[in-house]
C-alpha cells in the first residue's frame, strides 16, 4: 500500500488544525498498514537475502546417486558467500512475518513431545543464520532454548540473536554472558550460566543437551524424545581415563596469555604443579558436550563438592573436557557412571559425531568436505553415513564449505518428524 501525504497550501489560522488532521489521517493509515500481513509483505521479506534453496534432489543424495552428488559438487565450486547476520536481524524485526516465513507457526507438537520437554544450551559466537537453522531443525514449542553468545561477538551477530529471542517465546538469552576464550574456564562457565537459567525457567524439562553453532541434529525432535526416554535417567557423554598427555592439562597450573591468532587468548602451561583435586576426586577425560538429566543438573546446582571442583578447575587447560566426564563418575550422583566401568568413548556415546582426520579410513570413511584443525567439515556425500551411524548430532557444518548437506539434512529431519506426527495427533503452538 503506497501512502502519500499531500501537502496543503494553507494559510493563517487554518494551517495548524489542518496539519494536525492530516498527520492523524496519515498515522491511522500507517497503523492500518502495519496491523495486517499482506502477500506483498511476505514477498518483500522472502526476497530479502535469507537462505538459498538449491535445486537438488535430497532423496537421490541420500541414495548416493552419482549424478545428484555431482551436482552438489558443482554447487560447492561456486563462490559461496555467507548470508549476513544483519539480514536475520531485519527479518526478525517483524516477529509475525518472521515466524510465518520461517515456518515456526506450522510446527506442531504431539502429546508425547509435550510431556517430555528438552532443554538446550547453545554456546555460539558467529554465523547467525547457521544458529537459526540449528534451532529451527530442533524446534518444538514444548522445548526451551538458552542462547549464550560470546561477549566478543560482533554487534550484528548479537543483534540477530536478540531478535531470535524476541520472536520465539521459548528461546532466551543467557542472563549472564562470558567473554569466551578457547580452552579456558570461560567456555565451561558459558554452559553453566545457561544451565542455571534453564533450571529456573518455568519449563520442567527432562534432559538438557548442549551444542555449538556448527553442530546440526541427525534426529528429529520426536526421535530425540524416544531416545532420551530409553536412557531412563542415565546421562550420556564421553568419559574415559586420561592419557599421560591429557593429564598435564590438569596437573599443571595454566595462565591465560595473549595469542597472535584467532583465539586472541589461550591458557598456557606453566611448570607450577597443581594441588590434587578436592575431595579425592578422580579426574576423567571427555569432551565439552553432553546429554544430562534434570536430576543431575539439580544435584550439581546444590553440591558443595561440585563447586569446589569447579574452582579447582579454573586454571586448567580446557576444563570443559574433564569437568562433565569427571562429575558423572562421582559416587551417588544421579545417573552415575561407576568409576569401575570401562571407558565410554565419543563413538560409544551417541551425543555428537566428530570426524577426526587422523582416524579417517580406520574408524570412519574419509571426509568429503574439508578439514579445519583436523576436524572434518562435512560434505554432501556423507549424508547417508551421518544419518545411519546412530549419533544424535554431528559437528562440523559450514554453508560456505557445503550448503547442500545442510539443506538435505533439514529436509530429511522434516520428513522424519512429519512421519512420526502422521500416526500421532499433534497440535500447533
């Protein structure tokens, strides 16, 4: 609707009341325009640069059709440019349009999903659209999502995350945020901040899962609910006896020093030996990512032993990689993994699938994307393997490396969710 306020040639005492009347009429017209969503509104939003959908047959990709996989490889050779964070901020500036355009209004929830809400802690720092796509693929109105953005993140990224939280009622920003430095205690505290907020939310979630911005789900929400129920209160994460090399991470004092590369600051080992862990705790090694029960988190929140262990971990290297792995081994903790039990490796734990370059060809097939610091950024040809290996999530994905694998995973997850909901009544909102 085009609104034109014509200027009037008024003189003397007639000018002011006429101007006020004209402004009132214009204001009403603007109010009416903003109060309705028209087809042209949707076209304006959809034509703004958002997520490009490639003309690709994802079922053929899943079946490893060589012609379709070849098409995906051609797409990768194009000049792939990441969509700007500002575009998400713009789209989310009108929540009604945003939730409609991105399909949140069409998400429905079964009674089983409603009775088993899942909490998420998302520690992120860049690529707003990738974070949004992660949330969208996991989204259920019954769940709750905490976003912790790095205080060092760009203003554009922060604005986009704030926009998401404003538009989605079960998505919120962590009340306390850290300046996150690689392998430092700040990474662990970011998750702890979200966990604290999640415990105090009105949603009585059953399990919490933590993720980063380059993770992506391999199972639909309905599948995750089913898998979590099978845990029956147990926790799922990597927890192993540390190697001699990894022991140095927590037997020596580390200091946070400036770095000349992307990380800005990193913990550097000194030759000052640390005291033994408090309360005779035996330290286990793992990674930063977990699936933990509500009972476990509630116990952590109240435990003086846990608080002492956290304080002891302050000057260690990558404490998030021993903190959770150790706590699940504590005697009497909810969902305990007894210390006498064998190691649980990252491949035995189904939490998160990461493909390491030095293990390719032995434990899993070669990476078809590219490697960054020895970690595979997945390519399209790995989609079938990813969906059938049995893990719940995978890392890493990057639309600048291979946008097709992300698009096809989105489609497959949507298909699976609809398949479950076709046999169980579901309700929107």
